[in-house]
């Protein structure tokens, strides 16, 4: 597993790989926290909350094409590319919630967790070797942060 870190800055969460290089960002308005977007390289994806109580997340590319769908009720994610990829996720733990992502073969490919620091959380992401779908990673990070803040 590779260890990725999250650097919080004003208006964004930056995903850094093991070499401390920027992989992508979750952008949001600092004051309201709404209008979230995902930025990978120079491409920006829009996140739209849908479904019951707006828990589901849909991610659209710059042309308005659906790229990723998070189905909160059934704990699954659909990633649409040439082939559709299917993932499931599960929360574990009560006090320090961790979020695990599994591929369609029930193999763990990602774990998101946090450590409580003074006045803020330090987020850690463990990514399975060979898993480089950054749109899925950043979308799940956005969902995880939203879930922690609403709990």
C-alpha cells in the first residue's frame, strides 16, 4: 500500500503522493463549503449532490458528461470510462472512522482515515499498488470529509 497525505489549505484539500507531489485537489468555496470541484492536472470536474437528502454525489467533466456516481444508499461507486468500473465501500470503526474501498472482486484498494491533532484532523490515505484512479480517490475523499462533518 502507498501512503498519500492530505494538505488542507484555504479553499482546497490537496492530495499528495509518497514523493510529496500534487496529484489532485478537492476545491470548495472557503466561506460556505459549497460548489465543490475536483481538479486533476488542468481538468476540473464538478461535484453535484443528488438523491435523498443530497447524500449521493455525481461528478461531471467539463462537457457535463457523468464520470462518477456515488450511491450512498447501497455503498457503491460507479466510474464511467470506456468500461464501467464498480466499487463498494464500507465504514469501519466508531471513534476513528475509516472508509475502505473495494473493487468488484472484493479486494481492498483504498483506505481513508484520520488522526486527531490539536484543533484539526490529519487525513491519511492508503492506496493499493496499481490503483491510480485519482478521480475515484478524490471523490471518495470529498465524500469522507462531508460524512465526518455531518456526523
